[in-house]
């Protein structure tokens, strides 16, 4: 039996009492706020202008940063797609959410018994529905393929998108393990829009949900499959970036195409008069890809080491922004350590919804409203792989200290690196994670190792009950 409690924190009705009218004018928020969570796919740590990219054009993502709060130490729940999405949807680490790694295709899932996000987990949609929200998922699911594991079985009133991890953006076909599979659905019905770019279809679907539900609160989870491979930015953007080398050119075109569609929805919120009563959250699911299907690269982690699949910073430190006009500050930056799981409790507080009391995520409202507040997390944990897998990659961070176990670092071009089993770093002194301090500082290494072991023991006990 799940126990629920009302989220604690500052009541929205009292928010404005803490700020001078010159900074936050006295306004009334009409009804419950709408919520749009935008997740891009495989977008590099600094791949928008507000995070340092100088060769990209991302005015709409940057508009969110100018009109809201962006985070500089925001961590994805995992460095790959399915477990990151599980962390977002449940407010828990992917292990506690019951999803150790990527969901296999249905043909393999039936054999392995790995069916995706367990149905007994409370999703963000299921948290909001009892509070009167219409819930919609537009885009990529990748959290299970059985009827009960698909979006309509996990709290979403409406689903338009693909079930698997990626599709061709024109044929909407999953090209991975044969046989190739057309993968575009409206709820449970397979639909066909051959030749129409998937980002165009998504933007129109988001606008239709907004238009038809403008008189009741809505929650839209807009899960892009971009700039995940196959890189398929439109001709307009490929021409714009024609002077960039491959694969940056192809990747950049897909990023700007994504940004353009985000802009269309932001403009539509303005046109419908809903912008001021709509929370918009943005993040990438994890770092950029160095896979062969991504031309061995294209994204940029800036000063950070690592990429997708790795628990070095470049695999898990991602751009993340929240905008809620006249309720949270505008054009602000927060440097505290925060996590993908925190969106669940943050949305719960802002919508005055009931949330479970067993989450890993914490509301970010104290940090958002006061940049002097400490991080809500003293220690943060990751593990990619089953909790009984001794070879699973894991990491723990406490303060500036971070320890990675069973280190993995894709290098592109299929090359393999010989890496230490344990890698210790002080991020304040070595943001590029170049120097392994495990041998020179065994005391700190053992402290973090014990934290990881204790946490993993607790997870094992909980999940085996």
C-alpha cells in the first residue's frame, strides 16, 4: 500500500509575500498551473548558447533560460535513455524505480522478462491525474511495450509518438534489430504520416492538446527523439550549418530544428494567453552519443569528460531549466547539485498535488527562490545495471568528491580504453576528471565506497521485499 502526503514547502499563495513588488509584481495565478516537461535526447552538456555553445543557434531554449532559472550542476538519473526517463517519471533513482537499464525491444523483452517500468510505480502523470490534470505524452516512450507498460497504462490520457528508443523521422520506422518496425501510435492505434518530419508532427500535437484543454489544467510530457540519431535536421538547418564539419553539422542541424519547434509551442502559449500560468521544464536526458549511428560524435560536453553510457560528468551533467512567469525568478542561475528526480517533487509542490513519501527527489523550490540555499542532496547515487550485478557501473558524489566504480568511457570509433576499476575525483579541483585520486587518497575513496555499498544494500533489501 502506498502512503501519500501533501508536499511540504512554501504555499504558492504565499510566494509573493516574500518578495518586493518591484521584483515580483502582485499577480493572481488563475487556477492550477499547466505543466509542460520537455526532454531532449542525447543533447550534450553545453549544447545550447546559454550553456556555452558558440557554434549553435538555440534562441528558444535560451529564451527559457532568460525567462526562468537554469542549473549548472543538474544531473540526469542515468547516462542512457530508459533509466533516465524512469527517474523523471517516478522521482526515484532508476534502481528504486525498478529499471536497471534500457528497455529491450518487445521480441527480446518477452524472452528476458524485462518489461519496462513496473506498473506499481507512481508516474508523474499518475501523481497529477487525481488533482484534475489531463495528461498527455507526445514523443518518445521507451519504458515498456506491453499494454500495461505503455503510456495509457501508466497514467497518460493521451499518447502520440513511438514506443521504442528511436525512429527514422520521415518513415517513423525503428531500424535496429530486424524485422524493421513501423513505430508511430496515437494511443494504441498505429498511425501513418509518411514523409512528414516527426518534430513537425510533435509540435502540432502539443499545440492541439493545449488548444483543446485550455480550460482545464494539463500536463504534457514532450519527449523528443532529438538530437538522438539518426541525425535528421531539415534542409533549412543543414544549409545553415553547411560550413561545419561532419558530424557536428548534422548534429547541430537537428539541435536547431528541435529548438525551432520548442519556439513554436512557446509562441502558441503566448498567443493563447496561457504562458503565465504554465510551468515549462527543459532538460536533456543525458550526454551526447559517440555511437557509430551518431557518426561517432557530433555533440559537445565542453570541459567535462565522458558522454552517453558514462558516469563521468559528460554523461550525466546536462542542461536543465524551469520557467514559471511571475512565480519563480527570471534570468537566474543556480549552481547547487540537483537531480532529475527532483522535478517530480517540484511539480508536486507547484501544483499542490499529493506525492509519495518515499521519493529520492526533493522539491527545488527552496533553491529556486533563494540562491543561498544548500543543495537538497548531501549525497547522490547512480548505478547503471542490476543491483546484484557486481560489474555494473556506479557512482556516488558527496560535496565535491565523486567516486565511479566499474568505469565506462566510450571513445568513439569503436576504440576501447583500459580504465581503472575505481576512479576518485575532486570536482572543485578537476572538473575534467583527468586525475584519479583513488590511490593517493584511500581514506576518501573508502568513505565514498562505503556510502555506495550501504545505499546499494538498502536498495536490494527494498526491491526484494
